[in-house]
C-alpha cells in the first residue's frame, strides 16, 4: 500500500489577498453604480469605480502589511 507523504498547506497570505481583491471589486462596482445613478457620464463612472477599486486595494494591502508586521 503506497501512502502519499505530501500534506495540504493553507497559504493564508494568498487567501487574504484574494479576499481583499474581491472586497475591492465590490467597492469599485458599488462606487461606479452610485456615480452612474447620480447621472455622471459613463466614462467618468467607470473611472471613478476603477479609482475606488485601486484605492480600496491599496489601503487594504497597507493595512494587511501593517497588521502582519505587528504580529511578528
């Protein structure tokens, strides 16, 4: 009987970044939709949503880095 000696390892950093990216996408989409509902031009609404996505992701990565640094 052969046994598999590999173990499943969870990479928490990858999980945190994926969760942050998903949350940033939701923030960007909501911001773009709100701008569109307020009557801005479609291009400006898309740009605003993209800016919100980038800002939320950048702030989140900074917060994750700070939290990880405090934990070590």
